[in-house]
C-alpha cells in the first residue's frame, strides 16, 4: 500500500463511470429498512483487513472514537487511514 501511495496512483475506491453510477442508482431499493446496528457488528461487517478508512473530525472533536477502538479490538490487519491535519 505504501508503495502505491508513493507512486501517486492506484486503484480507485469506486468506478468513476457516470453511466454505471446511474445504473446502480436506478436499481437501488427504495424501501425503508432499519439500518441501526451496534458498533461491533458494523465494524465486523464493513471493515476488512487492509481497508483504507477516511476518519473525519477536527482534533478530538467529532471523531468516531468508539469505531476506532472497535477496529483495534477486532484486530483488523493493517488498516490504512487518512484524516485531515490542521496546523496552526
């Protein structure tokens, strides 16, 4: 992963093709579904080994601390993260 970052190019998270995005959106289910889940279950289902995670917030405010702790608890292998850095 670090080699790819050093080269400045690599696979995108999603296909940038607008027609494919429209097709996906057209067939997406619109029914109301309860998506509430626990942090433990969410990390188990959606965070995989070597995932690239975008973690937002400013300093210690509005960051998903519980999710970050759960990723560590579940011992996910080599997660990569990006977050904004602000320098005064």
